[in-house]
C-alpha cells in the first residue's frame, strides 16, 4: 500500500536537518513524499532539493512563490499528490518544526508494520482537509 506524505515548510532553513531526512527516507519504499515550500524567503527550498537528490524514494517539491497560508499550501500538495499517484491515504504535517523529525520517524516506523495495523489506524484517525488526508500527529496518537 502506497502512502503519500505531505510536509509544508516555511522559512525552516535552521530547522531542517538534511542528513536526518536522508536517513529517514533510505528504506521507505511505501512512501510517496511531497514537500511544499510555502513562500520561504530563506534557503529552505535549496535544502529540500538537496534531500530530494540524495534519497532513492520519489520526492516531489512544490514551490509556492507567495505564502497564502497553510491551508492553501496543503491543498496544493494534496492536489499534486492525488493527480500524480493513486494513493489511498495522505499523511500531512501542516508546519514543519525541528522537533517533528522525531514524529516522522515514529510514524514511518508504524507505516512499515503490518498492513492491517495501518489500515485500522486510518479508520480511527480524524481526517483533515480532504477525505483521505490525515494528520501525522493524529496517526501517532491513535497508535499509542
């Protein structure tokens, strides 16, 4: 089962640890990742491109030139992921912070488990913007 991961960034140059992201995405074959750069004015976009170049999994980057808010960035990412892939579920992280790498690691560990466990988590979790879009934090809560 392929799962989409959508992460929104805005001026997060100091929070992005490129090597940790690269390690995180080494063996995550079930994932299709989309980074949304939401009008960043720092070097966030360059760091996202570096992560994309260094990983083997498919990573898409959407560069929203002007910040129109988190919901608009999420919609752009969801629209892109659903148009390019047949994904039954998309996990979303609205606003990346430096502590979120640990959340991503935990959720990815859960995703790599048995399919039935993951399916039950999606049934219990609260949806976000669209019918198949779930919060990364919501999935982690339900798994605990």
